C-alpha cells in the first residue's frame, strides 16, 4: 500500500490496514494517550489512542525519518 492509498481510506479502513498490515515498531505514553508507531509498506503511521475513551483519535502518516526521532529518545 502506498501512502496516497492510505490517506484516502475511511477511518475504519485506516484502522483495519494498520492492525492487519502494520508492524508495531514503537510506543510511547502520555497521561491521557498511547501513541503507537506502525511501519507499513513504504511509510509509517502514528496512531493516537485515547486511554479513557479507548478510541483512536488520529493518524499521522509520514515517510521522512526525522519524524521518527521522538520514538528514538
């Protein structure tokens, strides 16, 4: 899957693609959220998961390696 294909998916489509095709490579936490970083075929997806509501609130897609730095600290 290309990044452009992922971007046009519905929210449910993105969730399905990440959970079934993504490889979990890192995670981090805050007081209210979990952030999971998945590697897809040619890009990365960060999911922002609300701890209280147990919902994915957002997806951040990228393929530039500098955006991985918060996960490498």
